[in-house]
C-alpha cells in the first residue's frame, strides 16, 4: 500500500445545503452564478439579538428563512424527539443521507461496520435558546450535547467506528476531513463520514463577534478587496463520504475527487491567537504538498480561507507567496491553472463565513471546481487589498468565472485552506478523479427492472420526477439502472419501472411522477423482463430484499453514478415545541 501518508483517499459522496441551494448541484449553480446570499437578518430570526448589545441596528448574514423543517419519517424519529433535538442534528441526518446516496451506498448496508464519523461545529445556540426559554424535558439532553451531532449519525446507521464531534473553530470542517483521512490511511476503518453544520439561532455570539470587530458593519463580504471591513456570518451543512481510492475503485463507487495530501498545524505564538502567521501557513501547505508528491507550482487553484478581513486576507496571500518563493527554483514564472496562472478565490463572498463549517464549504466548492473544470467568480472583489502585492508572481484573483480546459500540466490540482480563529489550521490538496476505462458490456436487448422507493407515496412520485430529468447526454441507462438497484435504500413505498434504454426510462418515470402510469400497462411491461428479472421484481415489490447482481452475472456492472437525491417531505417543528410534544 506504500507509506500511509501517501495513500490517496477518494471523496465518493458529497452533500451540500446552504441558503439559496438545497443540494450539491444547486450549491455549484449558486457559486458559478456569482450570486451572494448575504442580506439583512429578518426581525426575530436571531433570538435575543439587541442592537444596543451588538452596537449595530441591523445585522447582516446569509441565513435560512427558518430552521424548523425536517422529515422524521425517513429516520424513524418520533415527532416529539424531532421537536427537541438540536436542529443541527436534523440537518446532519438529512445531509448524511444525501451524501451516502451520492456515493451509491444504501445506509443500511453500513450497519454494524467500522465506519467512522467526524463532525465539526462551533455553534451551540440551541442550548442558549433552551436556557433562555427555561424549557426542560426528558429529551432535552439528547438535543443539547454537541457529542450527539456525530453520535446521532453513528446511532442512526448503526456505525461502530470512531464518532467524534470536534471544534477547532473556523478550520473545523476541514479538520474533520483530515482526521477521517488519517484513519483511512492507517487502516482503522474502510469508510468514513466527515460532516459539518453551522446554524445560528441566538443573537448573543453575533453581538460578541460584532463587538470584537470581526464582523463587517456594512454587511459586505469582500474577500481580497481593498474595501473589505470584516466577515459576514453564514449557515450551511455539508457531508462527505470517504474511502481509500483503491477501495473506491474496486467497489465501483463514483469518485468525485481525490485527496492527495492533508495537513494540520497551529500557529503557536507566532501570529497571535486570532491572526494567521504566513510562515506557519507556508509550512502547512508544504506538508500537504509533500504528502501528495507535488510542488506548490503544480496547483492551478487555491480555495482560500479569505473571510474578508483586511489583515487576515493579506496574511493568507503572504503565506501562499512564501510557499511559492520557498520552493526549489524560487517563485515560478507561471502557474498550472488556466492562462498559466495560479488562481485564488473564496466562497465566503457568496455564502458568508460559515465559521465551524467554513472548511467544508471550501472543500465542496473545490470538488465542484475540478468536476466542472471551471473556477467561479469572487463576488465583491474589485480592487486588490493594498497590503497584497502580486507583481512578479503567477497568482491571480478569480474576479470572473474562469474556464479550466484540459492542458499539459497533468491532472488538475487544487489546494484548500482553512484557518481557525484560535490558530488551528488545515490544508488539503485535491486532485481530479482518475479517468477510468469504459468497461460496461451493456444489457443487450433485454428490458431491465428499475426499482424506486421512498418513505411515502408522495416522496416516491417526487423522486420519479427528479430522476426523469436525467439527460440523454448524462449517465448511461446501465449506470442509472445499476445505481437504483444497488445504491439506494429500499423503503416502504415501492415501484418497479421497466425500460430498455434511457429514453424509455425517462418516459416511464415521467408517467409515474405525473400519476398517469397505467397499472395494467405496468403489468404488461413486466412480461418483457427475463424470468429472473420478473421474479426479483415481484419479490422486491412484496417488501423483501433481493440481490440484483443476479441480473448482471454475464456482464460487468457499471460504476455507480450520482443521481437526484431523496426529496425529503419536511414538516415544521417550530420552537418552542408544541404542547403535545412536551
């Protein structure tokens, strides 16, 4: 296997949800459009917020309109428990489900395994809200302790590996990933879930950070810009499913990106507790790059921490330039990105600074940069911070969207920075997935049973509609069929669609979604299946589990692919909990 620190780790599944984007695809669309979700905070959204306490009349942030929605039916959670647990637990459960779907891994298939869970957060506003209201219930403890952010996932899916909730402040999301990678490389477990949630429910910490001078008084997040005057807070939840690359390839998992190197360090006393030290950042990057066996000049893009604080942004760029000058041969004449530049950007101008989830937001963006071969714009950037001098360097700020076409520099490489306000830092070197040879042998002329299931009939119809949007230029029919047969959880509401190609599948899914599918016609369609296909479909529809691989014995199953995620049927759980739920 080689030295453990050099073992590549695959991101096989990913979920993202932020204000303005309900899933990972929406997250990319939001970033690529150059939009910003930062806006004035509605009255009452932050409980206990006082203009006198904060020193500002109107707070700004990138927040959800409300945080009450959740679908307990998928997870077998009672409405009473759902009403009392930290909403961050609810977000993480739904995100972990979507991330496992993205990976083509049914959650139940991990039951009893040594799968690890690492979750980062800094927000404990739920405890503050409960204390202010003076509400105590026998379920309160299950909602207040931050350990349950990770333990809830492990318990839900019966995972027996390490389960840790960590707090390294703003670097926590990337630190959770680094810890998961370390355990995978050491062989401690075969699969890991790294997640992060950040939710603001109370105004106290907002006032604290405003008085501290960290937040922008004008509500503008302007990374790298000379007019930057502080950061703006944001909410979100992210989840990644990780495996060693060799295992992911042998298991037929989708590989979204490959982690080639990751490192953690602390500034010590060099930069002060709240300010990044450039030399420490350079060492951080050099350690991760050495693991990856690449040079800093091999990076085509760096997703920076760059929260929009004038001095902090400058210190980060100085650290990058330090690493470039410190390489053998000194400062390179060109970078490995588009236009022979080393591009730099930051997600925080779009969705705010997610604090404990900031590193996860940056990593998710970096994965999309590699997958879509494009670098999104940096909203709010116009004039370079006067403390930053890029003359004579290949470094450039991505002010507009920058396409990243194929070039001669080998696989695309991206660096991701994340710094904690207490001095704990993280860096990840990310590589585009290896190109796999086409191994599908096809299903011939035989129609195939394509299973769909959901917790409710309404969710199943909605899922069918989302899956019907698969384009003819997207995944192959075989890949879609295999993924739905083996990569999704079998739930209570079930339907079988019979199809022979992607066009027929889309037509059948559309009919199911619109409620126009004829039951007699469906029965006739089943007659098109092989005897084994018809038997498996019948057994599965009766509520039993089946081994769909029996239909692929004489051909190579395709690699599972990302498909539309489960449409949660959320209901509101407003605070304080209704009397019937106390």
